[in-house]
């Protein structure tokens, strides 16, 4: 599959509505997936766990993280990230980054609904975490678009030797 170019990647991450599926490691070693809101800012993915969230306590113990951001409509853009989460603001410092939280919330709901949500939950402390894309392993892909080879629907390594798509991919490469 074609990878997203740097401008395509930034555009995708900046579009409203895409959920972040965040994977952390539970105390017993099991993976945990949490769908959360996020914002992309200055090459980082920012997200906010509440004080009682399991994934926050997981990150306090082990900062290794995996992220998946995708869409369900063509061209099926997808981004996966493996890296380490960095605590930007700990619990109790919400006033210092409330505008960032406002930016996160308004990616998913109207500004009026976001402000109401913030005011109704203002006494629930949150932390702010970041994953720097430059320090992480980032993979991205999308379906081929007009003018690109249809053999790009999968990475070449997935085509079994001698199969129709392997032959077509080899012919397209010549």
C-alpha cells in the first residue's frame, strides 16, 4: 500500500473526528486498548487521561505505547505508531493547558458542547501526555488512488509467490 507523504500524514492527523486507539500495558502484561480523543500539534500526538483511568496508571508504570488512527471510508488512510509517551502536565495542572483540552474537544463536538463538557467536568483532574512522532516508529498507508497500481493494495511481502497479485506486482515493477 502507498505510504502517506509527510503532507498527507499531517493533513490526516489534523482532520477532525478520527479517534485514537491507544494501547498500553496492564500490570499483568496484557495489552489494553482505549479509544480516546487527541490532537496533533507540532509533530506530537496529545491526549488526556482522567485521574482514575487505567491507561494513565499504566503509563505511569510503563511509558511504552502503541497508537492507531484510521478511517472507515476510502482511501482507508491508516497510521500506526510505536513509541513512548511523555507526561507533559501531571494531574492538578489542568488550568495550565485547558486551552489544549478545548482544542482536543472541539475536534469531536461543537465549540459550545465542548465548553459545556469542560465546565461540567472541570473538577475532574486530567493529565496531558504526548507522543513525539519524530522519536517513534510511524507507519502509514492508504489504498492506491487513481493512476497508481492496483497491486499496491497490500505490501508486496503479503503476496504469496506465484499468485496473481505477485505476478501483477512484478510486471508493474518492470
